[in-house]
C-alpha cells in the first residue's frame, strides 16, 4: 500500500490547521499535521486520561519545533529534521508554525482525534 500525501483524508481543518489521517495500514495510521503556533492552553486533550495524549507516536518533524511534556514532568523540544517517539502520556505546544508526519496505533489515534474534533467544534472551529 502507498498513498500520496496530498490524498490523505482531511479530518480537521481550520485557519492555519490541517490534520490528515490514513487508516488501514495494518493496525497503524499515518498522519500529516500542520499547526500555527498553539499554546498549551486551552488543552484540547483535557478530558482524556491525565489530560494528555494516550496514544504513542513515531514521526518526523518537517517544519518548526514542538515542545513535549510527559506525564512524569519531563520536557523536550523536537526540531525540524528530527525523528521522534512520543510514548503515551504527553502534551505538546508550539511557538511557531509546525508540520510533521507521524505513525500511530490506529485505535488509540482514533480515540484522540475524535476527542480533539469534539473539542474544536465546541470552540467554534
């Protein structure tokens, strides 16, 4: 199986924001994400366990950099040109425009995306 990035289904789109996800790759999904600067608050993950992302992600930062804070309190900054692994139990925020490609377990990612989608709709986005 293979897909062109531009043909991945768009699941969330708002000004400066685009999230595309292709499910059905074994038990994994691939996602392409673009975000404007996004502060830690409001936390779109609020309401999930520990108000953080319960889904692990493996990926590559294409543009910008992203701060990650893990449930244990550790923090790191991932820059463009770096591969990453974010285990379950994290939140992220940016101070600049970012874009990244990630691979995640399909079931866990769907739970997170459904939750974020509901939160964004509630915010009028």
